[in-house]
C-alpha cells in the first residue's frame, strides 16, 4: 500500500517528543527497558542518550529528527509490515525511516532478541 502525500506530511510534522512516551510505555509494558529502547534508537539513528534528550527538549519533528540522524547501513534490512504499510514498498524516504523505527520498537516489544533486532 503506497503512502499518500497527506500521510507523508503528517509523519514529517509529528514531533518525536509526542510519540517517545508511547514508545517507552509500549516496550516497558512488555517487560523490556528504556535502555533497550535507547539502544535500538541509537543503532538506527546514531543518537546517544544526550543527543536524544536534546532532540526531545527541542521538540524536533520527525523531519528534523531523521535529517540529523546517520542511518545505520543495515537499516535497509528492516522489512515487513508496520502500521498497515509494507516497509519495502514505501517510496518516501522520511516515511520509510519513521516506519523503520516503528518496526524496531515493535520487534523489541514483542520480545525479539536484540541481536536479531539490530540486524548485525
């Protein structure tokens, strides 16, 4: 299913700080930790805890968040369906990157082993 320009715009304008608490809640409810969440985010984006907090404090949009990120070279190995979209078929780079993050967090919450999530 292709994304629409409206969907892509919503993703771009969404602030990371608005979804971050949901990420933390999702993984902690399933017995995972905030530290594991940060490890997954750092693997994908290159952001350490300090940089992540900086982006949260400045209320960075996903557009800014991913513009400042250095995506892991193995990010393209993230495949599958998330939020009703097949990641491999998303053509808008920013929307694809946001769905990469969603997929990794989903895998973490589902109890997948960290070495599998991080696609080493």
